[in-house]
């Protein structure tokens, strides 16, 4: 698979001015992240709040400027484009958000919102636009007559479909999906996940799918990258990463997924403590303060582990070969 | 086991168009026993949160609890209480925690002051004793370095820690029942696991009953003793947890299970319920799930009561009487 997007050593720090002019340490939201997304492929970026996954998505679309690093889209560095080139790129790279309502203008009809991109990029002659809008609404499973209505008239699931139709309007090849189903009820969530899979197949789309829920991600992602405090700690093909996680954080995250099946009651690893602050992450391995690995040592506190191939994934743990599986972790080790 | 709480034919109404009223909670009955965890499960708009608020007469105006509704707490008729008597029930006998602890905590007082306030409101103790008690409570809910945390303000704590503080405040009054409305929905999964462990251990140690309101079947499995699934203002299926998970029988419950993505087992395309939840002002006639039900048949045009499926397992669907009727999905 040729990669459509290549991100290398992406860094995004947020510097706060500090109350009364005092300098505060920057928040290291993204701290050296590299990954590739192939054509027609879904890479999921998974992690808990504050891990930097959304910052990655926004930075590669230049919705915010990176601190350093590069993002090559079809070989061109997104971060060095001028305004005109960036506008061209926005046609190829789109984003859908968790809350589509906040990104829809309440005073613009659904039809006008979907048509906006087509008009800006002159993708169709004016008389053709209503037909295009109707086709897009049908493609996302909505009634074409909804074009005349306003966003507030729709449920959360319908709004997400409108957000998807609007993203598709400019015929993108790549879509950042930022927690697109997190705010939806389970039955609607399943509908939207199926829709995203179908659209990917029909249009050959690539997705960067940002989410916190591994069970959701399993439905849609070909590969998964797990983030913790601004870094990718493990990456691999979906089935391999879920079946044989090698980073202790992935193991803990996986064991914490609530599975609706009392019979399959798996060993739960309850991590101790809170996520450390991203403005002062622990030295060495960021995860060492909460890690349950029986071989945890001084090395974890001093030396940053690099991502390296271990069995079927790449993992950033000094002792990844002997990371216990959830079933092997005894209560005493937690 | 001793029956702590009984709700029968609970109905909550709000004014609708013209002089009409609509019923987001429409005939809900359940009971809770000492030390038991009952989960009320459903999607947004099913009436589960209003049901829990009704237990303490906390329905926001202009909503009201309809006459004919019954809530019994031991020997007390809760719906007959007013003013001071009602305040003695709220918190003291039935405690509540909500999804977002930040909105329930006062930002300008320390955590310690807020727990102490709760203790002093319910018990005649000295403030020194109350502070000692607050310290124990923070320990009990698993807050590290509790003496230091007593001096913290809410904004200085993480979401998981704030939810622990809320639990500690609820526990300060030593309630017999804790109502937990989506207590972990705003939290990350690893933190969610921590909070659920805390609730579980409190239940075992204190014999406190828990009414867990949630949309997530996953957190119910292996924790709740019994499950009641709500749809369109009614309980549509109820059973002991293992029975419900082994044999989900109402087509809505089956649809929910088919919609939930799984982390284990074979990977299948999700099979979601078609359409979306109807608005409370427009509950369908007959079986309320009929317009979305893949197994609806002619009898579904009449509203079914809760019918037995097997011992300790009931559902609001005529298929309980005529299992060969509806088409299997």
C-alpha cells in the first residue's frame, strides 16, 4: 500500500502566557509522533483524554500550526504550503467532528451548508448544485428534501450524517474523523460506523479515525496507534494489536473496555493513579508511574523507550517481550 | 433480603402543545433490596434519568409526578413528603451522584469544606469530628494523599478524582441507597474502571443499595444484580443480569446488543436498530417499539404489558405469549 499521508516527528506544544507574566512550562500535547496512512486505509489514533490525539488531527490539517515536524500528503509537505496551495489541499483533506452541531451554521439550511464547499472550489456549475446536494444526502442515508431544513431540526445522528455529507461534497481522498460517534447512542453509533465503512469502500477513502473506544475502533480500523501523553506507545494491525498487545498501557486500556457479556468476564487491570500532566510528563517512559509490568526498573524512569518491532506490533517498552497479557496479571501486581 | 425501595406505576408528565401533557416516564415499577445493584439501561430520551430524579421529587418544573404514582422507602410514602421531611430523605436516605461532578461541586470551597458541610447537615458532631470523618471518606473512595486533597479546590482535581469526591460527599450522610446517574460516562475507560470498583466495594462493605442509570450494557455485565431496560418511558425487559445477557428477549434489547461493538469474538458488521428513538410527545400507539421492530406482528398494535419469559425474567412484548409469531431478524 502506498501511503497517502506520512507524518514524521510531529511536535505540538501549547505555550501558556502564564498568569501575571510568569513563564509556565509548555503543554507537550504531541511529542514526536510519526505514522503513515495508506490509500483506502483507516488508521485509528486511540488514547484517553489529554493524550494528544485530537491535536494530531487538527495539526495535520493546519487548523493549528505545528511546533515542528513534517506531514507529507501525496509527497508534499502540508506545513510549508502557502494559502492558495493550502486551499487546494483542504479539498483533498476533510474533517468530521464529534459534535457536528457546533460546526454547522444554525442560520444556514442543510443544503446551503453542503453546497458551500462545492461553490468555493467550483466543483459544479450552479444549476447542477441542487442535484449534487440531493445525491449526497441520499448517499449518507438522508431524505433529499432535508436540504431545505435547518440543523436544529435534526437529531444527533442525522446531524452527524449531514456533517459527513458536507465533508464528502468536495470529493476528498482523506478524512480526519475526530471522535465521530462518541456522542451518539449505541444504535445510532452503529448506523454511522456502518455508513463510514460503506463510504470508504465505495469511494476509496482514507481515514484517520481518532477515538477513545477500542471496541468502536475495531469495527473500522485496519491499523491502530495507541497514544499516551503525546507519544505513540504501540502500533500495529488491528487484530494483532488487540490479540497480542505488547505495551502495558495497551493491555490496561484493552482490559478496561466494558464488554457486554458476563461470561467473558476478563481480568480487569485497574491502573493506579491519574494521568500525569502533559506539561510535566514523567521522565523516561511516560507510563512508568502507572505501569504494572513486573520487570519495571530504573531504566524505565530514565531512558525513553523507542518504538521497535516486537512480535506482531511495534511497541515502545523496554520489556515489551515479557509484557503480561491481561489474564496473567495478578491482583498483587496492579 | 429486605425491600428498601419500591416504585410503582411511576408517571412523570410535562406540558405539551395546547393543554396536552406528555409522559416521558409512563408507568415504571421496580424495587431495590438491601445491598442490591439494579441497572436502569436505555438510550437518551428513554426516561431513565427522570425516573431517578422522581425518586427524590427532583423533577424540574413544569414537570410533575402524576397522581397514582407510588414511591415507598421502607415505611415512608415519599410522594406525600414536603419541605423539611423531604429534605431529611434527600441525601440522608437516598444519595445521588451525577455524570458531571464539576457542576455539582462548589468551585469556591475546598473539597474538605464541602464534605464537612454534608456531615454537619446530617449529624450532630463537632467540626473536628466531621473533619476526621471527611478524611476517612476520602480514604474509602480511594483518593491518594487524602489529608492534602481535603485542602484542594475542585478545579485542581482530575475528572476521576472529582467523581470520587462526589461519592464521598454522598456517602457522608450514610444513605441506604445511592442513585448513580451515568457516573462514569464523562470519564476515560481506565478511570471508569476505578470508579466502578469503588462503587462495588462500597456496596459490599456497607450493604448500600445502588440504582445505576446507564446507557452502557458493558458496565452492567458482571456488576449489576438485576437489569431493567427502558424504552420510550417504560421498562420493556427486566431480569437478573445473567439471564438478561444469556437470553435477551425483547426485540429492542436484542437490537441494542446487536448494535454494541465488541472487543472480543468474531468481527461482524454491526446490525443496528433502524430509525431513532421517538420523542416523548409522540410515543407510538400499541407497542412503542413497533415502528422500528423487525419482528412486529398484528398483535403489536395493542400495547403489551410486562409478560413472563422465564422465572425472574419479564418483557413488554407479545412474543412472550406467542414466540412463533414475529419474524426472526
